[in-house]
C-alpha cells in the first residue's frame, strides 16, 4: 500500500497588495527624469482629487526609481499619490552615511535581517540604500533650467536694450515679450533663443550665445567648472577639499611628464619648474596648477577654444552659484557631471594618505541641501558618499566624504576619463598611467563604508546611527508603486508593507523557536502558529486544523503563475485576492480574477485597508469580529457600504459574494474578509478561513505519496560558494539527497 501524507496548501496573493506607508512632507523623492523633489510637491491638487475621511489621493504616473526583486534599481511610474492628515509621533531614522528619513512607526525598512518596522529598529541594524542610480539625460529639462536662470538675470536689466535671436535674422525685443504677461509664451520663446544681444549704456553690444549642441553644452559646463574654481580661490563659499601636497620628488616627476608631453602640442609652452614653485609657494599648489592646466588642455583641446570664447560671456552674465551648477547637472548627460564633481573634489589626485586614518577626499559647505544633492548625484556613477556635520568658528558646516577603495577608484576614473585623439593619447599615456598608479597605492587600504551583499546588485547596507521620535501634526504622503511597492526617498529605499508581510510578521510574533520557516521565495506558517494567531476566534468559531500549515509564495503579482503551471491547472492550491476596501474593484483586480479563472484556482477576497475608513478605531492584531464591536454604528454602516459595493462589482463578474460571517455555503458564495495589512485586524479570520476551506474541500489534492518528487522551479540562480541553485516547490512525492533531477 502506497503511504500518503498531507502537505501544506500552496497560497499566492494577488491584486492590490500594497499598503501605504507615510512620509514627512519634506522628504525628497528621487525621480528618474533627473529631479530631486519633496514628496509633498508631487501632490498636484489641480488633478481629480478623491477624498475619503482623512485620506486624499490622485491618480498620477510619476517617474520614480524602484528596487526590483533582482536587486536592481530601475525607473518605474507610480499609480497614485496619497496624503493623509496625521497627528502623532514619527520615527526619525539617521544612518551612518548621513541619510535621514522621517516615517510613521509601522513603516518597514529593508535590513540585513529582513524587513523591520521603524519602531523596531536598533543601532545594531544595517539598512539598505541604493549604491547606483541609472540616469542618462534630460536635455529638455536642462535647457528649461538654463532658460529660467537667464530669465532671472534679464529681469534685473533695467536700462539695457535686449534683443533675442530666435533664428536666422529673426529677433524679438525682450521688453515686448515681457509686456505680454504670458508666462507660457515667455518661456516658450526663450526656449528657442540662440543668442542674446545686450546693448550697453556706454555704447557697443554684448553677444551672448546659448548652447544648443552637445559639444556646446560640454564647453559650457567646462567653463562653469573653471568659473566656480576662480570663485573658490577668492572665497570659501564653495568650501575646501581637504588635501595634503605631494612631496617634491613626485611633483617634479609630474612636471617632467607634463612638460615632455605637452610642450610641443599646438604650440603650448610650460614655464620652468623652479619659477612655478617659487610663484605658487609650494609643491602642492604647483602641482595643482599644472594639473588644472593639463585638465583644461585635455578637456577643451585647441579646436574648442573658439567655442570657449563664445561661451564665457554667458557664464559671466549668469554669475552662477553652486546651487545653479548643481541644478543644471541634475539633467545633464552623465559625462557632463564630471565638471561639477571636479569643482567639488579638485584635490583627488593631490592628496597624500595619512598614517593615522584611511585615505579619503571631502568637501565642506555651509548648506546641507547642496551637499546632499551632490551625494545623490554621485550615486549615478556608483559612488556612495557620507555626510556629516562639524562645528567651526561658531557655525555648523556640512562635510561630504568619499572613502573606500572602490568608491575612490570609481570617482577618479570618472573624473579623469578623457576622450583623446590618437596623438594626444600617445603623449598623455605615461602621465595617465602614473596618476592611476598613485591613486591605487593611496586607496589600497581604504575600506568601504558599507556592507555589500551578493543577492542585490544596486544596493548596499549602512549602519543605523540614531533613532528618535518627533511629534508631527499635518499631512503625511505616500506613493503607490505597482508590483515592487517601493521607491527611493532621501537616499533610502522605502517600502509598502504587503498583506503577506503582515501575515508573516504576525506569525513571527506568535511562533516559538523553530516553528516558522522562511525561505527565499516562500514562507511556511505551521498549523500550531495559525492556531495561536486565531486563538481569540475559537470562542466565536470553533475549529480544529488537520493540515500541517500554509505555504505562502512571496513572488508578487501575476508572474508567479507562469512558474506554477502544471498539467490540468496550477500548482497553487488557493489564492488571496486583495481589494482596496475604499477603491473597490480596479483594473488589476479584474486581471487577477481572469488569471485565477484560467488556472482554476479557488480564492477568498481580503478587503484591505479598513483602518483607512473614516472614524475607524484600530485595534492592532485583533480579529475582525471583535474589533467591529468596538466601532461606532456610523463607521460600520460605512464599512457595509464599501463591502456591498465590492459585492456588486463581483456580481458583474459572475461571482456571488458576501462578507465571510454571513456566508452559509462557501462552495457557492465567495467570502470577503475585511482586513488591515497595517494594523493586523482581520488577519486571524483570514488565516482561519484559508486553513478551514483548504482542509475541507481540497484535502484530496493535498494528499501526496512518498515516491519520486514532482515540483516546479521558481528561480534558477548562482550563489557564491554553492554554484547553480534552484528555488523549487515540491507538490507531490519526496525529494531526497542524491536524487537525479530532470528540469
């Protein structure tokens, strides 16, 4: 007789699975169009606004960055922007890299130990931050930013006649344009400007050319870099990069290489080493001057001097601040970012390592915002910088540091990656090789300021530095991101808790040591843990479990079903269809239902976010049948209204549905369980119904034989030290060590 046993039912979660976390309105969101913008500014009140109690939301497709399940940071668009009125405590989390984010206590952070609520974090935890942000360019936004800077300066000219050249012999008088009072027309006209002609009070004209081509933009950014450096020599406004000079022998060798390689190029001549050393008053300043000369020659080339001559009037006219330079760099092609970074880190190849501390480069500024923007821009080249604050001369200054071998090498290679013609490449080879050698020797012992993991390509983990509570009253904000349920705020990955996360979290709290097993791609919740969670229900609904537990599949969305196919249907035994109780049935709900129908998978409905119903008094981790007794009649009436709207929508799709406690025949009526993934209310009923229905109606399907294993492959991957590995689900038989697997 073939021996049989009962396995755990395989349960998947589909539908509207995200639940809103809440963020302070001043937190900055990384947008994939190049912007860094406060989350509150993304809430466009001019769009159709949906209100429900304290909650307001709009359908808005905003280009953000998200972390995929493969551990890569990629562009994606939001589906909704939310805000809610709040009066209570926020958790302020400060990380060792200087990132700070303020969130509600239940907000989850990705740590080395998995997802943890903000109010459960400790200083022993390491939190995930992006180590790389992909970005190409946004030329339209770059030009718009430049035009706004030009407009700001033109508005200050009172007695000068200004003409705008739009094309061949086509001019517009600036005052006539301004007198129209049409802001849109003014900006659109300026967007097409090729030249600005300013008549001077004492006679004569100044012609200012506006960059159009990529080459003109490159020269413009190089000129900005040189202009900012000239300001840096006159003022401490831009800050100082900490450095120590090279010794005399190193400087002489650099000078010799420079002289030998450049003296005969395009008639360039360099003065004598001793004369320069005497003039600049030290080998460090000498080397710095030589390096800047070399950099200018390489960056411009003699063929670009005419373009430079045409660009300098625009730079002088703008008299840009560092903030202006940073804003332009946000949208510029990646290869132009190097000019901003050369302004900020001019001493990368000059500094000598200290015996007391590892090699690093840094910049000091009085403005935190400017340094944080530079820190975030560095992520575009894969450099993770650290922000800190110091007290100097009675004021607080910000310091941005770059340390760690990989960080410094990436920064150096980016800053000094140059495009040379064949002649220049031959002449500069010895100098380039020597500088590369110096850098590698300096950073050899410099450790990275973060923890890298094999399973995520674009994130690293940094230590929690401080956790505090702050009082706040006002609006909080959130973004809904389909499938991934996360985005990047203040340089930190923020995540929406899913219903499955809440079920797993509740199970962890209720389990004893060894009772719950969590695997990559799946979580097993044993029967005794389910009974503990549902214990308060037993007085109302007596039940006894006969199955060994539930196996939840972590893979989000619909893609799981492409991996769970088997002859005659799906490996999935049961499903939870999540519907936002306030939004009701949406397009993604219908898509999920069609998949469940096609695969012939039975399901229950989790009507999520009951905590968002106006007037709802939350009772964390309490059964719905108990928490509903503690609500006002008006709140229950509002809940019934939402539930029966869902019932009506499901009826249109061919389903007879009702709230679970009103269902008499579960084979004929689809059960709707009101829950909150945020507070855990209703989770006991959801687990009890899942377990009860599967053991009553699917017990034959769950019986498996002790024979050759049958299963499906969820994922194939390479793991360091183990080689090729597979995540699999065995739905029949037993897999033993030494068995031959046919895939």
